C-alpha cells in the first residue's frame, strides 16, 4: 500500500513544483525510446503542464508545452533519435512559488522552441532487460517579456550537446520502464535585450553569461503502458545546473501517446 501511495503522489508533487524552473533554460523530457531490435520505430507526442497568463492578476491557468519524439533503429544495436519542443507562454512570477527565491530579473512570460538530433547504441539482456546510450546536438531559442520592466525583455539562442545512458525493462510489448540521466552542456548566443547591459547582470555575477558554458545533470524516469501499436506515456524528471545560472532543483512532468512499430506486428 505504501508503494502505491508513493507512485500516485510523486507525479502530483512534481506537478505542483513545476513553476520552480530554470530561467534561461527550461527542463524538458529526454527522448529515451528503449529500442530493442532492427527496424523498430517509435513516435511520441507529449504535453508538459505549465502556467500561462490569466485574465486576472491573482490567478494562473494551466496550459501545455508540446513535444514530439521520433526514434528508429536502422540495424541491430544502433538507433537514431530526433525531438522538437515548444515552450508556450510559460509564466514566471516573483514569489509565485514558496520554493522560489527569484527576483525581477526572471519575472516574465517565456516562449521558445528547441530541436535535437542524436544517435547511439542499444542492447538487450536477459528476458526483459534493455540498455541504451545516446548522444547528440540540439539548438533552441528563448524569448522573455518581463511583466514589470520592459528593460528586462530579451531573446536568445542556444546550442546544446548531450549524452544520456539508461537502463530499463519491457514486458510482452505492453509495458516499458526506463531509468536514466542526461548530462548536457548549453551555450547561449545571439543574446538581444532592451537593456544591452542585461547579459552582464542577469545571473548576478557581472560577467557576460554568453561567454561561459552551462552544465546540467538531468535524471528521468520514463514509462509506456498499453498494447502493441499505441501506449500511454508518462515521464518525470528534473534538471540540476552546476554553475551560476541555476535556480535550484527543477522538476518536470510530461505525458502523451507512443505509437510503436515492430516488424512482427505486421507479419501475416
């Protein structure tokens, strides 16, 4: 009974803390397909809860960031992945969460897009085990309109390099569980702001933050459950940044649908 309670409440806690996020990079799901054989493919369509501006100053509604994950195994033990993400009217408000100690430099409404490509190796072991490691490159954009001070508006782009190992298990094409982590390096560039000095003080160090790399570790737990061609997906995870742009431990929750292709599904 105790295990069931933890299983139910942990995603709820993650959702409640979702506003405690990074301010220049927002944590998002890992594309961890759990491929097991040649010619296998997966397409995952996901939603990530986030807040959006409300019609009143005292309330916040929930909208969703969207995502697409694709994966395919051209041959045994080799997989390729591709992903696309959107941040849509993500609202950050000073004092909006008891875990937040941010100041007005981070207030605002954020929008952005991100794509990534990667490839890696996978294998199976025993009757149900699987393992994988992927690495790749991504590129994204981020813009912010500050709710209190127009001089703090900005837009920027960023490069992102990542590597992500994971272990998991499958059961009769009905259930898949994967646990792993991603290590990523992000570099910001083409930073444009209403106040040209913003890039020197947005992180509180008086240094140009676009001149330094930013390092993250991002653990995740991914679960698919359903039958053959289509499964429900849920992923929970978090981001912890190593250097000065961090605002702490930033969890996320996403959910969606996985469309699964295996050659044996179409054999007559």
